[in-house]
C-alpha cells in the first residue's frame, strides 16, 4: 500500500510520475530514516528547508528551501543573502521527518581544526551545479570539514538492515581517511570493527582497494575499508571517472553490497554482493546509528570530496528499488556550471594584483624568491620588481574550470598555498600541487565593479587570497588563525586586476 507521501506523487491515471528517491524507497519497503541534500527535495511533497547558511558579515542565518515542493533548491535566495560577504553551510536538514539533521562535527578521536576541536563548516558556494538547468550548491568538503549527528533516530543499530546512497563529485577526492557518508559511532571515537557501515569514496589503499588507481566506492566498516568480502583487492570494484557518481552500500545479517554508477546516465552496477567479511568483528555487525558526512567514525578529517544528496533507509532495499532511485537521479540532470564570476580572466594574459584596502592601494602582490608579499610597485619601479609583480594566467592545474597563476620571471613556478600560506613554487606535477595552485576568481566581495576580483582557493573554497601584515595567505572570514581576522577581511581579499607590469 502506498504511503500518503507516495499518493502525492500520483496523477489521475495512477502513474507514478513525480516520486522522489524517498518515495521510491518507501514504496519498496525500505523507507528513508535520513534524507540529506542541499540541491533538491528528496520527497515529491517536501517543501521544508534543505539547509541553513550562516553569513560572515553578521552571523545571521537563513534556511534554503526548494523552489517548489519536490523541487530544486532556491539558490537565488542564498546568493542574495550572501552578497558582498561569505557564507557557510551550518545545517543540512533531514527531510525524512526523523530529525536527523547534520551539523558541525564535534571533537572525537581526531580533533577538528577549530579552537574548540570541532570541524570546519563547508563554503556555501564551493560546489555549484545545475539540476534540470536550475542552479544549486553541493557540499564541498575540504580536509578538516565535517558534519555529524550522534543522536540519530531510527537508523540501524547492531546487525539491523539498512541501505544508503550518495551522489558525489567523482573528480574530487584524495587518499586520506575518510570521506564517508553513513552509519558511525555515537561517541565520535573508534569503538571497534563492525561499528560502522558507511559509503567511502577516495583512492586510499591502506586497507581495501579496487582495480586501477582509483578512486573507488567502498564501505567503511571501521578499522577497515572493504571493496569486497576479503581484505585488500577486489578486482571487480573499478576505478570511477564519472563527474557525478551515484554510490550505494547496503547491509543486513551476513549480506552486504556495493553498487555504483554514473549519476548523469545509465544504470547502477554491482561491484560486490555477498557474505560479510570473514575478518573478526564484522559478522554480526555492531552498528551504532550515528550519521557522518565527510569524516571517519572517529572524526578522522583529512579527506576531501563533494556531496550533493544522500539517504539512509530502514530495511535492505532491493536492487529493483535502487534501479528506480538511480533513474530518478539521472532524471534530475545534474550538470556542471561556472566556478567563477566577475571580471573575466584570459588564459595567456599577464596580470597584476593590486590591494584595495585603504592605506595599501599602492601595494601589489609580488614574489621575493619563494615568498609572496605585497610591495609598492609603479611604472617607475625596476624591471625586476615589475616582473615579480606580474603573473601569467593559466588554465587551472587542478581544475580546468578555474585558473593558476604562473610567475612571469620564473616560468614553471606558480602561486600555491601550503599550510594556508601563499608561496611561489616550481610545479612538481603532483595532484596535491596542482590542486593547491588552482584558484577560482569571483566578483570582488568588497567591490563588485569591473576589474575587481576576490581569488578563492579551489580546494579550500572558504579561503581567499588575503594580504595581512604585507604577507599573503589564503584566509577564511573569522577563522582560528591570526590572518583569518574578520577585521577588514572583505577589503583585504578584494583585488584590483590590471594588465601586468611585464606584459
């Protein structure tokens, strides 16, 4: 018998035409007990809040809801609210009615980066996408970012059956522990094998792994990432290269499965389905029922990834039910959109960055060896200094939708951040360097006029080029470091872009 929520997805002919993923799970006998998405409603009748953002200028908040019941998030409301300041995602609401909202992850076995041991919140603009042509924002998790609910209601405990899926960015990952979504310990500490059951995405080879070089969809069951029944390699678990990935894990007594596919087209494939691992502690399972996003069960928070939507169910969903959910995800038409805004930069051109903070407007971003600072530069400055203040715009080394900045006088060396300090370093070609050297310009936070930009880090999108005591950092608005001070932040991260002195 269909629930009332499912009836709301019917038309007069009785054909189910507008059911959301959680309507489909309920019809299949495995209802959602947690439903999280910053991009859309996951029930056809849901019109409540999807997520909350907090504004950097005054710490006020706003809830972002769908444009219509069952629809895509109202990104325009967020953009208006966050204009001329920064915003963070402070709550990801549970749409299931169970109250399983996700908030900033508290301290655990691994402390978070904030002074109080909590994890960071995600930038509200770090992961823009479109769904059926409508703009929305995902949750861009940088290392140190994480969300959690240790007092969840209705989630599986012990060896109870459950299912889960997540839609993720298949190009945003690393090998650190652990980019997870799913069931974890209620204490934020490692309480032993079998106390978790969560989707993992990344290319860690410390425990289990799949074929190729990754990334892989695996299951974090605590003290081990499993790609199949045995520890180590499951050659049937392939590397994933889709821009949008649907990842699914489900488990019941002595049975579990990993399934995944392209969230933009096609069906799910089964990478493992069978008995629980034979390693001690995983059969039966000892799940505790907390919910995590972007971190491991003990708050291990070195991983990165992007989350768009996901659910957890009560009961073990059938493959047929998951096939219908995948069809719904494909029909949502996830697509990429611009990561930049404001005055356009031209690849191959030479530019200079001038500070706009009152009292510093004659100073430009320059390098002195590998150090990056601001100095007074003018048309009468030495050729050497003018070249040090000039940067060639290149296609982003870590993401071609953004940019990298190569030194004019030191070809092959790029602006990159390390420990949030900006340096000029020669490229070593690694994934880490490329990502650290990639930046996404946006309309100037303090001046939206032509020629003014704020330069956001691609892999830490809460952080921007900022001059502080004449040194250069990637800084967040009001973070824990001295250079994160909220005082004059907007001005300090807004730069006047001009033709390079050495062009």
